[in-house]
């Protein structure tokens, strides 16, 4: 019997090693999947009120995330192309570019960013340099695109099935319960991860709304020459940038302030309008950046996880692990702190703090028969009172 157990244990270790190796190769999309699962699980549960089956609810959750994100990316891409084209045409930068980049020699003018404009540019050979460049680097482009879509596919599939079958994974883990230690630890980790990661998503949404309102309000009060371009898009990007540690929203509103100042600096406008640019910088730094960070982040950082440690995890995670460390480090922090707070004291034999004095009686001090007799006496007193009435 012991030999069979030993063989089964070896097989289990080998199987765990293979699964761990595969998980390590795809650690980035798996980490993002866990982040999305805990960020959207409460929303997924709230859809039960509509009496929708679990697959429909999971698809609704993913569509609620994917559709706005795709629209935002598409909108930003179109605006970037259009604004770049206008900037190149206005300042006559095409001649300078063709002088420094030989592969641009065949381009006579910037094509219109429309179906008809791109088709006409293709017929006239104006897109030939771009096509040749893409052909020369086809292998690199194919690798990048295939890797992106593979990771995206993994994120969608894993998040979808975590939403549907997450409770089954939890029940399986609880089968290994040992004197309630594992159960208490897993339940505490589950609740804290949901609180922290959902807080991140709510923080992004709140900051996006605050930034949009701040930029639109600024545009309503200032001359058109110093307005914020596309305030709704700028606000949404500011909210998303709040996930990035240390620099955060600054990577959006500092360039945005510079762009708003360009008409004054190089367009010949009144230099006195720079006062409004300073006002924009103050609004972005105080109203959009500082106040939400001081007010919202402590409220949305979880029940037990220290805000400072969480910020440190967001800072060091990307530095050590790369992009996915932005999601992986907070998860590891929550798992570790919850273990130290929940399971470790019990493993070391520490008694739970009950909040009672040493001579104060506890419910566990009474036996079952005593509790039953007390309950019977209460019920008997109620019955006699009814009889008297």
C-alpha cells in the first residue's frame, strides 16, 4: 500500500511540475485573468437578479469590458492618425521626413484617412513604401500579432470559466480542510482579493469620471485657443493610466498640458493665455491626481491590506517582473499578508483574541445539554405566559 502511495505521489509531483511549467510560460495572461475575475465577480453575481444563466452572465461581463475598451482604443487610434496627418500637413514635415528616411521617398502626400482616400493612395502607389516596409518585417509583425491574440484568447477563456466555475475550484480546495485553518485562510484570501482588485477597477472608473468632468469644465471656462483636445478621451485615458505606479496619471495630463500650450507657444497667440495653461496643470495635479489619490485609494484598497504596502507592490512589481507584475505583485501581497494574519498564528499555536477578560464566561464554556436546558426553560416560560393570558 505504501509503495502504491509513493508511486502516485511521484506521478502527482511530475504532473504538478508540468502544469507549473506551462503556467509559468503563460503567467502574464493568467495573472490578468485572475485580476479580471476578482474585479468583475461581484458584477457577475449581481446579474443573478435578471435570472440569466451563468454562461450568459459571464459573456455579458466580458462584453461590458471588451466593447468599451475596443471603442476607446479605436477612437484613440483614429484621432491619433487624423491629428498626426493634420500636424504633418500644417507644418510641412513630409519633406523633412523623406530627407531623413529613404523608405519614404515614394510618398508625395499624406493620404486621407478614409476608405476612398486609402484606396486612391494605394492605386497611385503612395502606400507602396509602407507595404514594402511591412513585407520586409513580416516575420516580426506576425510574431507580435500572433502572440498578442494568443494571450488575449487565454485571458478571455480563463476569465470566462473562472466566472462560471470559480465556486467549484473553491469547493475542491476546501476538501483539504484541516481543523478549519485552510477554510479560514482561503475564505479570507478570496474576500480580500475581491475587495482589493475590485477597488482597483472602481478607482479607474471614478478617476476617469472625475478627469472627464474636470477637463470639460476647464474647456467651458477658457478661450478656445487653450482648450483641452478631446476631453472625454483624455479623461478616460487618465483613469486607465492611474493603474501605472509612481507616474500614473502624469503620463497623460502632462503631455496633454503641453499639447494645449502649443497654439500659444508656436501659433502666435497671446502669451497671456499661458495663465490658463498653468490653471489646467493645477486642476489636473490637484483635482484629478492628488485629491482622488488621498480620498479614494484608502477607501478602495481592501479591508486589511495596508495602502502603503499595496502602493509598494504596484511600484516594484513592474520593475521586477515586467508589465504583468502590475497585476501579479498585488495578488502575491494579499495572499502573503492574509496568510500571516489568518493561518500563521493558528499554525504557531497562538490563541485567537476574543475581546473578553480572563474571568469572563464564553459560550463554549457551556455544554450542549446546558444550552438545551436553558432554551427549554425559556420556551417553557413563554408557554406558561401564553397559558396565563
